[in-house]
């Protein structure tokens, strides 16, 4: 594609880098977010394991991280990124700030999904003598499954936007392509194409998420 100033190989590589950043950071962020969300829900003052100290600490940390814009977060934690992956720039280096960015975001979404579960279900589980693990695994998770899937879908789309910003530190991906070859060279056709690629990514993610959430809610 000479009129765009980049080759097909560069476009494909950028798309692969974006997908890599999104799904690797999403996997790690989802695990962390699920743990924190359950900790928040279970340690609330009106829940089954009330603990004001744990809830207060977690709540403060999540609110603090979420209040920092992603572009600032990337720069601020560069020393940590260097410690973890050995470099401050590149696609793999972007995973550290992406995980730190998405985990608190998903935590709030998961927390809302879990809080929407009817308290009567939890009370019934307790009445049957279910353990805390059984309440989580057999009652909370199945009831909140559809909503959790939609939360992950929303988080994935948010991550996609963050990977575009990660291009500012040379993370690669579609955002880096738009910045380096599009904006800096005033290449309008290329910038338009990168927007189209991101829109396609979002449409696919949202469609897949809606599909699985619908199947989950209508499984019975």
C-alpha cells in the first residue's frame, strides 16, 4: 500500500501487536480484578466476611490507580516496568502499565456485577451449609456470569483504547502506527485506516461479548 506510506506487512504486524497487548493484559488483569472484586464484595460491612480494614485498603488503592490518566501512569511506573520486563519501551513493556490500568477498572465492573446478585441466593446457600468457596463458585459466579462477560467486553474495549495511547512510548500496535507514520507525517489516509481498524476490533469484541453473555443468560 504505497499510498499509505506503509506496507501490508507493517499493517498486519501492528494489528498482531495490538491483539497481543490487549489479550495478554486482559488475561492477567481479569485474574487480578476477579480476586479484588470478590475481596471487596465479601468484606463489605453487610456481607458474609465483613472486614473494614481490608475493604478500606483495597477500595483506596483501586480509587487511587483509577484516578491517574493512563498516559501519566505509563510514564510514572516506568521504573517498575524496567524491573519486571527489563525494558521501558516496546510491546511487552506496555503490558505492565496496561495490566495495572485495567485491573482496577475491571474490579469495579466485576464488583457491580456481583453486587447485583440477589442476596436471597447467598442467604439460601448459607442456610444449606455451603462453605465460602462453594458460595463463590456455585452461587455467585453462575448468577453473575452473563454480567461478568459484558464487564470483560467493556474492559477489553477500554484496553484497546489504552493500547493506542501506548504507542506514545513505542509500544507498537495500531496506535504507534497512527502516531509515527500517520500523525507525525501528516498522512491522513493512514490515520483514517487505523481508525477503521480500531472500529473493526471494537465491533468484533462487542459482538462476541454480547453473544456469549446472551448464551449464558439463556442457557437454562
